[in-house]
């Protein structure tokens, strides 16, 4: 039994280390890309017809802001079609109808698209709208985004090469400084939208459409098989199908698309659940095709790490739970000291991950990098650890093919510290068994700290402290969300 624990613990740490080294490789490519001369802004020689799709479901707090922003785009009205793909079942329907009528009177080609049922959720809505779309290019924005007026005239020139199928822009944030929770999310997302996306592009490997703030060539969507809803991350799924067909994707870090970050844990959890489960579902569906494709082995490795990235939460949870038994196994088996000492090599993975986030922080906040990094990196790590149970369940469900309803992320229209989300009708604060387990895990890792003192083995004490804080933070804010969390 002891050797089983040791083997499983060592194996999880080794795989986590490999994922960290993969992130280090992306960091190296990102730094190389920064040395290249950035593309200058290009002017459109002609204006192709574009359809802007706005998939919406019960978004009474933010839908007017979204539609108003899209109707401020600097693009010829006679070359633009706007589809509000409305699956709502509440007063959002009338809000959209009024707003669409208002902008239609000023000459915008804007349509309030309702379908008979909500089959396929967002993917189904996008597919339904695509059948009616007359645009050569399809721009997509989720309800929490506020698109830049220059979005189309800055992205469309990137389609100059006929094999470019999609252009993705960088998410920026409307409410980073609302509280610690929004700062943590911004810290993580900034790393994805700098190092990960640009690093993969520079390496010539597959990148992904992020579900919003991007433009597709309509022919690319159709050639890749269209929007499918057998996974809940239809964006990642279509991205891989399109690139396996030979389409090229372009990422533009310099073009920012502002959006609102979730301000309470229940909303963050619903978003994280969808992203992690959907990634696992897409890996289950696509991994075999990637491995048998004719892309180079380096690109296959990066694709595998990309598709399996959500598994890190499951590996982290296993390693964390086993770390306390490992303390006692080490204490009562001094002859195995060398085996345990070899575990220190995994500090390499931690340093690689730290470097990854340091580079991202420097790229995003060059004016105060060190202070920003030191304040946010430890908090981010603790929070990520606290989300490990919730996200692991999502990953397991994805790999096992367990189907669950599409869980939307509530939007709040909260941008500054003075704004309040209280009274939001979409926020359902329910005490679940998972939340209770998060509270128990916090106590478990407090016991790990106590065990470290008892055994005079302090090597894992910081790790256990971060786990205890992370699970306690997630538990408390899941039970009772507070403003400025």
C-alpha cells in the first residue's frame, strides 16, 4: 500500500512537471515572437460583407450594452449584418426587441433571431444563425463583451491569405480592480492571452478560438463541419477540426476586446466547470485524430498538452491528498529517504510555471511588474489549488462522457467597486456536496500543517498552507458571496 501511494504521488508530480515544462516551451516561443517586428496596422482595400453574431440567453443586465457597442462599429452599414441570437426565456426578450427596433430605425441591418427550441445551447444558436447569415466573415461576441469600434477594420486585413480561417483577439478586462477574485482571474487570463496563444502561434502549432472576440471565415466553419454540440466547448472543438483540415489561425495580441469578469465564486465556478469539462470532452473526441494526423511531432506534443491541460487540476488534487500520507510514510521508512529526496527535482516544474506567469505579468503590466507579480502569483496559486476539487469533477465527467446541461455564467454589469451584483436574479447560491467537501479539504490540509510540525518535517508546509487557504477561500465565498470578493 505504501509503494502504491509513493508511485501514484511520484507519477502525478512527474506529469505536472511535464505540463509545466510545456508552458516553459511556450514562454520561450513567446519571447522569440516579441523580438519580431509587429505587423503594422493595415487598411482594408475593400469592405467584405460581415455578419456579427451575438449569442444571448437571459442577459437582461448586459445585453443593451453589448448591442449598443456593436452598433458603434466603424464599418459601412450596407456591408454589415447583426444577428442577436436570442434563446432567452425571460424579460431579456423584450429588452432585445426594443433595442433592435431602436437601432434598426437608424439604418442598421440588425435582426432579433429566435429559434423554436434551445437544442445545442450556444453551438446550436450559432449554427442556426449561420444558416441565415449572408456575411463572408462571421464575428462573434458573448454578452459580457464591449467590442472596440475599430474591431472589424483591424481584424479583417489579417484574412489576406486565403487559408486564414480565424482571427482571435486578446481579451482585456472592464473590472480587474473590482476585488481579489477579479484580479486572480485577470492574472490567469492575461497569461493565456499573451504567452499561451502567441507562443503556440509562433511555434506554428494549433491555437484556439476562445468562443468570442474573434472573426471566422464562413467557408472555414462550413469546411470543418460546422458548429457541433457534442462537447460544451464548441469553440475548442471547431478550432481543432478546422486546423486539422489545413486552415490557419491568426492571433493578435495587440487588438484588445474588453469584457466583464465574473465577480462572485458561483459564477466563476460555472465558467470553470464548462471550460474544464469541455476541454476534456474535446480531448476525448479529438486526441486520436491529432495523433494520427500528418502534423509534425512537436506540434502533436503541444496539441496533446493543450487538449489535456485541464487534467492538471485532477493531478494536483491527487498529489495534494496523497502528500499528507507521504509525510508519515517518509517518517516511518527512513531507508526510503533517497526516494523522497529525489522528489525535490519537481521544483523545476514550479520554477518553470513561475517564469511563465512572470513573463505574462511583465507583458501585461510593464510599469509595475515585480509588485504585481509578487502580490498576485501566490494568491493565484492558492485559488487554483482551492478550485482543484470542483474542476477535477468537471474533468472526470468530460473524460467519462457524462452529459450534463450547459451551465451559463451569470453576467452582472459590474465594472467599478461602487457597483453591486446583489439582487441578480440569475445567481443561484446553493450549498452543494462539492462545496462541503471543499470545506473539509481545508480542514484536512490544516491537519497537514499540524503533521509537519509534529513530525518536524517542514518541506510541504507552505504547500499545505496554500491548499488550506485556497479551499477555505473557495468554500467561504461559495457559501456566502460578498461584494468585492
